[in-house]
């Protein structure tokens, strides 16, 4: 009996994690030659998440595409079957030859059923002009759409993207969507019926001046009504567009986790305090007149459409408030505001029936008014 067979699987996995982190790539590769079991263990660790974030990553990306192609003629699992998360940055000035590795990778990612053992299969793309890039080579457009609609990928993240094709998610299996600092769609006129995308979670951040509207989100999801949000339990919003955030909340029906992130940089010429102060006052002011955020929070259940019928007791909402001020390169945390706001929200949630379980509010500001 081998030593490996005598050791518990947890210890073997820990040894592999340490080996991959400390040994050089050649030594790690040699471990895969010991047995099929070790090969699977090592490849799960070293290929689980890949990051191609810069121009210097192109050679590595090209090498990965070559390995994908070579694996097609081998009877054992290819390395592409171990990838559960990948981040790829594609520059707008990519020429035809530079695009080819991306096409190859898109053709092979998340296709094998073995990846279904991982609950989240994530594709992160940093592409600015999406429609413009996809027009460079029809094969790139086809391979990306095929990846989204025919593979097992269920989490898509778009970073700094604008000119997003309105039908990019058509027939896709995306359950988790992250739109980070996105712009508008490439076409606002829908020329065909789109299959709705039913999300479980959504993360969205909009920069000041973004042209991305709530109607763009609905179009992208193929949603003619709020049904696409019927199963969404987690929502993270980072935006200075109050109407967008409120409208998005109105579309949800069974939200359990809500995260609101506010950063003064999002507001540019508008101080964060001017925006927040309209809705919520500090401990010296208490509850304010009609229209204040705290009073609105009492009626959030109606706006979230998340009535829990037949329950006599209200669920406990876990509230986390994070406020800190950056002034003259020094950080000052403000526990008074944090504790006061947390209590007010706790009181507000206790008065309404809601499916909410977690509420997070994060404010990053340079204003002295938070002291």
C-alpha cells in the first residue's frame, strides 16, 4: 500500500496546495506524472482560477490556447476541464492574429461535464468596445456567443465595457451577472424576441456619465417585465443614479442580500454628504421629515415586492454598516455614525415583513461631516 493511500484525502489535498504554492512549475508538473489521481489534484489547484490581465499575458494566453488544441487528441481530461474561473483582458487594438488564441479558448472553456461539480463557473472579460472588438473577426463573435449559450458557464463579469451587443446574452445560461463600470448597449432597438435570462445574483456599478439605463439592463436580460428578477436573491449596487437603484429594487421579488456601495469619487462635483443627507441624517438629527431614507426603509417591503405571507414573526436582518473617511491621506473610522445608522436600519427592517437576510452599506468619503 502506498503512503498516499494511507493518508486521509484532506491531508493529501493540503500537501498539494503547499506544493503548488512553493515548488517551481516544472516540479509541479512532475507530480502529475505520478498517477492519474495526482494529476487531477494538481490540475484542480493550479488551473482552478486563471488571470490574464495585461499585455504581457498574451504569450501565456497563446500557450494556453495551444494546450487546449493539443488536449483534443489525448484520451485523458484536458486542462481546460479544470478551469472554473478565468479573467481575460482583450485590448481594443487587437489585430486578427492576436484574436485567434481567444477564439480557441472560448471554443473549449466550460464544455466538459466535469466542471459541473463546481457551482460557480465564471468568465470575466475586460473589453471596452465590445461590439467593435467582436466585429474584427466573425469567429470571435460566434465563439463568445457559443460559450455563453452552449457551455456550462453560469457567471459572466464585464469590466469597463460599453457598446455591449443588446443580444449578447440571448439563449445564455447565465445565473450570475456582474457589470462593472459599464456603458450603454450597441443597439437600443430590439429587432427580435430574446430569451429571458433569469438571474440569481446581480452586481452593477455605474460610473458618472454612464449611458447605461435600466431599460438597457432589461433589454440585455431579454426582460419585457420583472419576471427575470423573480429568482434573484442577491443584489449589489454601486451608483450615484438614485432612480436607477430604486427602479432596480422595485423589480426584485425575493431579495435576501442587498449591498449598497457609495464612494465620493462616483459623484465627482456632488459631495456624497449632499446625496446621503437628503435621505438620512446623523445621530444629532434623528429621523427626518417625509421622504427620508429611514422612513422609506419601513416601506421597503412594498418596493422590494418581497412579502413573506403567513409568518407571524419577522426574520432577523443582519446589518453591516461600513463608513470611513479619508482626509489628508489618513483614514478615520466613524463608529458613531456606523452604530447609529445600523440601529435605525435594524428598527426599520423589524417593522416590515421581508425576505431580506443581509443588508450591507459601505460609504467611502472625504467629508469631515461623518465625524
